[in-house]
């Protein structure tokens, strides 16, 4: 199986990580890439609703429930007493792709692009995260954050340039599935 490339999309809450991914996906697809995404949720989430049969299966104790239709399928896996799944374990469950964009999992990424908005007034992540190799920002070059040598600055509005960077700098997915 082909090992996909990976690029993390990092940033503080409200920086626009999801917005960038949503804008970037059509550009990457236009270039012929099969792109998948993984988003880490810091809080619990549920894609199932009470009263639906699949929810009833889970509530009754099913360890995994797969929902399937003609358009898509989803697998719900209950962790119970298991530790949170590591990024390589999650990637191993995914279908083949050329590129996986990962939102979250900051400490597990081999490479990441940070989104930093000047108006948000939040400190950047790059000084404390060596995986960050670029910062996409809405700030002018003469405004903070002033990036050190070796850290690429990108215009947050220039989606084709960000896509160029992502495709050039994405790294092979981490291995070591447990």
C-alpha cells in the first residue's frame, strides 16, 4: 500500500484551521491529489443521535458500530478503557490517500503549518513546536510575528501558494502502529 504524505495544520483556537483546510481541499483535489483529513476533538463528540438504530446498538454495548449507505460509511469505535488512539493507529485505519491533512495532534506531527491571525492577539505556537515549518498569516511582512530564518511565511489568502508549500513540504506519514 502507498504511504501517504502528512501535513499538520496547527494554530490556536479560533485561528481558522478548519477554514483553511476547507479552502485548501478543492485546490489540492484540482491538482489530482486524493486528500483525507483527521481532526482531533478536544472534547467528546458524537455523530450518532439518540433514537437512531445505530445509537441504540452502541447504547446496548456494541464495541463498534458501522453505519453504511450508498454514499458513505462511518465506523464508531468505543474506547472504553483503552488509551486514546495514537495518530499512526488512526492513519492505519484510513483508506489509501496521497495526502492527509491533520488538525490537532500537535505533539505527534512530523511537520506542520501554523495559522496565525494578528487580530486574534494570541501568541504563536512555532517558538515551542519544532514541527512547525511555516506560518500562514494575515499580517503584512512588516508586522509581527517576525519569523526566524528557516521558518517560511505564507499569505493566508494565497491558497495556491499554500497548496504549493503543502505538497512540497509534506512528509511521509509516521509509522509505528501499535
